[in-house]
C-alpha cells in the first residue's frame, strides 16, 4: 500500500504516489532553478509543465487511477534534464569547430496543424508556413489572390479550417515544425519566440516590412469580417431551423388530429382530419397505430432540427452520442413498422370491379339538352377541382343523414340508339372482385330530367356504415346524331376528358351549345371556308417558311398555341391575335391552294358569323417559297369569342414539301395527327402521295 497525493499540473488534476510526487517536485524545482535566471524562464517552465500534463494523461486509466514513479521516470527520460541541455549546448559549441558527422542527428517528421497563435483568421496560412518553413505572408497573399480567381478561397479556406487540427499544446507546436518534443527543444522554441518578438520590435521600418504589415493587416481584417459574417449566418440558420421546425410540428399535429385545420370557408364542415379519414378506411386500432407511427416518423427529424438550431444559437457541447443513436434506431424501427402496416392494409384494396347501368332519357322537345348541376359553394368547387380523379371522399349531410360523398365525372359520347341514354358506371375496390362488386352496387347517384333540363348531382353518395372502398362514379351522356346539348357553368369541374372536334379543353366547353355529329361533338356556331390559290412551282418543290413581320418569338407561339389568344401591336395598331392550326393535305386537283376554315362562337348565329368573318389572315409567295403567317388577327373591338382558324395547304400528288426549322411551333398538332414528332418534319423534304405525305431523302433547298 502506497500513500498518494493530489496535484494540479497545468490545470489538470492527478492522483500520484508520494515517491513519484517527490521526484517530480525535485525535477520541477531544478527546472525553475535552471531557467529562473532568464526573462523567458517562466514561459519555458510553464510549457514544460503543460507537456508533462500531456504525457501523464494516458498513464491514468480505469484500472490504474494514480501515477507511479515508473511513469515519472519514463517521462523524464523523454524530456531530459537541465544537465542534458547543458551537455547539448557543449556539443553544439564543439560542432561549430569540427565538421558534423553523417547521421549525427535525427529530425522528426512534420505534421500539418493550424498555427492559431500566429493566425489572422483560423491559422491555416500560418500552419502551412510552419510546415514548409516559410513566412506566412506568402500563403496569405496566395489566398487573397485566389479570391479573384472565381472565389476559390471562400471554398478552400473553410474546408482546410475544418479539416486541419489546431496546434494548441506544446507537443503539437513542436510536431508542426518537425522537432522532437524534448526539454531542450521546448526551451529553444520559447527562446526563439522571444528573440523573434524582440527582433521585430527593434527592427527598423523597411519597405518590405511595410508591405508584409499591409497584407497581414488586410488578412486580419478579412478574418474579423468573415468571423462576423459566419457568426451572423450561424445565428440566422439556427433561428430558421427552429422556426421551421415549430411550424412543421403545428402543421403535423393539426393535420393528423384536428378537424378543419387546413380548410377554410363554408365547406369546412365537410372535411375531416387525417385521423378521421383513416378511421373510415381501416380498423380503429390500425388507424391509431398508423397515426402514432406516422407522428414518430415525422416528428423525430423535426426535433433534430430544433436541437441543431439550439446548438447553433447557444453553441453548447453535450455528450449526446448515445441519445442520438437510440433515437435513430427508434426512428428506423418506426419507419419499418409503418411501411409493413401500410402494405398489409393496401392488400385489402387490391381488386377492383364495376357495374354499368343504362337509362333511356326522353328526347328533348326542342332537340336541345340543357345540362345542369346544382350550385355548390366556393370551397366545394375548389374541392371538386382538385380531387376530381383522386377517389377521395368527404362526409356530407343528405336527408338529415350523414353519408360519404365523392365527385361524379361526366362524359359525352355518340350513341347509335334513336333516343338519348344515360350510362352510369360505378367502381369500387376490395380484397376480392366479388367484394368490390358488392361495394360498387351500393353507390347512389342522383339525377333528374324535366323535358330539356337534365340535372346531375355533382356528388355520388355511399352510406357511412361501411368503410370507404375508394369508390368512383362516371356518368356518360350518350346522344344520337343531331341532338344538341348546352353545358351549364356549374358542370365545368365535372366534365372529364370530353372529346370534341374543336379541340376544346373541358373548362372551355361550358356556356356553349354542342351538337353530336357522325364524327363526335362539334361547337354550334359559325364556320366559313375561304379558298386562296398558290402559284405552281416549276420544280414541284414548295419551301414552307414562317414570316416574322410580327416579331413573335417561338416561345410566344408555343405559349398561345393552346388558348389561341394574345394582344399585339403592329405599326402602332393594337390588335388581338390567335395561333393558327396548320395542316397539309392532298389536293383534289392538280392545283395548289390554301383552305382557310374560320370559326367562332356567339350568343346567336348572326353574332357568330360576324366574329368569324372578322378573322384576317395573310401569306406571301416568292416562287417556290411560301411565307406563312403563324397567327391570324381580329379587331381590338371584337372580344375573344373562341375565334379559330385552320390553315390547310392542299398539294397535288408528287409535289415535294420542305419544312423549315421556323415551322416547328405550327407542326405540333400536325405531327400528332400522324403519330410523329414535329422534329421529324423540320429540315426534311416530304412528297405528297395518294396515302398522304411520305418522307424522302433530304434535298438542298438553296
């Protein structure tokens, strides 16, 4: 059993055996006596004590709590004694009067550190200078120069600042300069630092020193500025992370558990929380489990955001490795459990089935159906617009009974029957086709007909006694040829991919009258056909070009290619214009001509005729080059009334057509009709054959 004492060396507390303490005390006293006579002696002794503390730390372990005398002997052997320093000085004196023998001294390998004591910003430049044994000013000038080379310094310097460790202990400072960590070298290092400082103080102010001082001050100013900017950015990033995380938490809790959290307006009462939604499609136990797992999966990363934000703001350090690891494992387990549970629930909706019901409608007395839907409030309209095809549901009150409701889709097709028909398609899902079929039969669809007025409820309904089976309902109005139908504004969001020969989108079909023809729905309005001749070409090759007198970019043509509308100013005159629809077809004679098909809509036929007649279109010809205008125009006082112009170039058989690059905006629909890309036509020559255009070898059109 040995007696131990507690000592404090360089701010670190150690338990040390009494005999080891006495030997260490004698050693330190000898150092104080040896170095105490010089100005820098106290600094040398302090550095040596720091080195002793560094060497003692690894000696203390869980199995060995106190420092033994053997440890002190080992450390003194590494550092050496004052007598060794005296012997080294004598040897150095003898070396000056006799040649050094090969291998008489060794040098430790250098290690790269940041020299924080001589730093201007982070010690990177001074660390490189110590490693390569040059003045730091060279590296500082290099990094300043790299600022003007694409800002490389702003990327490289922070990376090195993070990657290279700082030289904080005396041992690291000696390693940085490639010196052995001994008592002698510690003394020399301190003396050199004192000598360097004194020399700089006594040195006259030369031109070179002023240049070096300028760059040092510049680098130090930049360092102060960058540290301030980085500090501000750190605080801002921390605040942003915390505020974002708080917003996410409020949103997640509100969406998962609170009804009407994110929907506003009168239609609020129809919407439920995610929790209520899940209760209607899975069992309550599984719904609660899914909600909990989803909450964990979402909330843990957000807690990590808050923790990271606090660390950036407060800059605290914590031993949180095991806590982070535990939470990460818990999060991964939650993700796996949530995925497995979702997969098991999805299997209950693998199968789909449907029913079809055909209902004969009474022919309207005036040959025109007026399709209407009951008006709904603005929020219900928004719901219909966004969830038309999503198969989501909302709970509605109907006949004082709450039922599930979904969005009814409407389509219009031709029928060979002599009377109009209503085809109702009901769809549902289940774990088998038979279950899906039984569920589909429970869908209730409401409609009514009063002579010419056909009213369809925008919502289909299902009793909420059962869980939601991802129901869907589509109503197809089938009209005989010659029957007209007017689409009321309220049907805008219910129309679903209704095909028509005028290429109108569903939204643009409302408030118009349509007639069923042999080829499908056509707009009831005005359609004028105008024929203009084209001069024959001697070489039977027609080069199609775009005339740019309107200075409309190709992007602008693409932009207006679908809605056919835009304002324009030509020579100070303001007009409205639309993009033409272009086509090339076989001529019914040996002549070339352009067929202009003008159409427009209006409140009556006279108004529609006036709008279509107001359409203006021009093209020019120069021998074999045909310059086409990409747009048609109509007067400013004519508001937009679905004016359209189709330009059909009629070409005889064996004529060649060359499509220039500028024609591309007009060739999209043209190419789609032929199941090709517009790029297949441009910069290529095609020949008109009996079956239509046929591609031939590209010809030089110069």
